[in-house]
């Protein structure tokens, strides 16, 4: 069993929809990262969380340490949000989930 | 401020050849990582380092060696390349509990 599980693996949405991507982990962590990877592109850090909630523009990330669960929300989704979203947890190293491929259609 | 720089960006190797991938960061980060990314498998940790002169094995270390002689550089070596090492390689760096920064990736093909 992977130490970091993401769901769903693939997600399609219409422009304007509210999107949620989930991440569950089974190890003790010091922080959790949400990352974005565009097709053929590099990896960009969106958030780093150790508790509570963070917001940046249309993106919101939450974490529940007791339940070992985090969510990434995208409000008013747009085609440019189409990318792979990756959850990673920090132990003595970074452990990655397999990613959620999001496609937003106009 | 260049962030994290990987060289080269692309490389084609013949089976059995050797090569070194260089990761350089200018943010004075303690932690550095090498990952490989394969279709459908996400990022898998090859080796990592928590400081100058230290290295540790990750999830898939076989066939690779690393060195961290200087804090800013983390080298990944393939002594005898195999087709199974065809992949996209990413380097990352961070402080202990801060945002991770990634290089742009190295696309390696072993024929």
C-alpha cells in the first residue's frame, strides 16, 4: 500500500466547476505539499501546509492532521488549470502521491 | 537567483554507457533529492541528501549513485545505463520544513 494515496486519479470538469482533489497518508509527517505539473513542464509548488488552511487566488488547501487527510480545492475552474496535481508529504524525505490528472473543458 | 538548475535537459545514451546528471541550487538548502518520473507511477525517490557530505537511499536506488561534495550541488550518476533507466529525472531542494523547489527535469533515453 502506498504511503500517500490521491483520489481521484483522473478528473474532468466543465469551466466554472468547483473541484476537489483528496490526499490521504499513513505516515507521520512534518508538512504536506501540493504541487502542479503541466504537460511537458516542470513542477511548481502550490502550497505547503502543516495545519489548517491556506488560500491563494482560486486555490484552497486544507489539512486535517488527526485524520491524515488533505484536500485541494479549485474554485471557478478554468481550462488553464488543466494539469497534474501532486500531493507530497515530508517525513525525513518527500514522499509523493501518484498525482491527479485534471482536465477542464470550456 | 536561478533556483534549481538541472543539466543536461535531454540525453540519449547507449546501453552500458555512463553519465552524470548535475543538480545545482543557489538557495542554501540543506535537503536535496533525485526522483524519476515514469508514466502512471508518479515521482519515485532515487536518493536524497540532508546536508553536505551525506546521502541516503530512496525507494529505487539500484543502478544509481550520488554525491554531495558541495552543499549547492547534488550529482546523480549512472555507471552502466540500462533501458529500464529511460525516464524523466527531477531534482528538488528545500530547507527542512519549507516549500520544495524543483528543477525543470532531464529527459533520459537509453537505447
